[in-house]
C-alpha cells in the first residue's frame, strides 16, 4: 500500500500523458505533488507548477484523511469541523504558508 501511495504521483502523470493530455503544466503538477523539497519556501517564491503542486498535495492529504481505511476508518465526525477550519485557514488566511 505504501509503495502505491508513494508512486501514485508519477503514475498519475504518466497515465494522463498516455491518455493524451498535452498540458505540460498539469502533468508537472501531478508529478510534483508528493515532492515536499520546496516546503520551506513561501508559496509566492515558487514557480507556478510548484504552487499548484502544493495545493494538490493539500487536497490529497485532506481527502486521504476523510477516506475509509482498513485500520481505524475515516476521520471521525467530531474531528471533521476542525479539519475543515484548518483547511480554510490554510487556503484563505495563510495563503499556503505554515506559521
């Protein structure tokens, strides 16, 4: 399972290209969304593909937290409002930067 998760960014970009997607930016965003090497940098300092990849990474994490798991299940209903507040704070107030 971990290998699938780790490889899904590259696999997703490859599948999009094989399906005929010609947009290089979209393929780059999908390919980079698990690469956290630029995490210490402010969002505005990053090139467009890295900015979008960071956003896609957050969406990926948020969806993973809410999805059903073999052990433990999805994020509990009591925790979801807090996760939504954090998501809203990250996307609106924080502009993608961590304090």
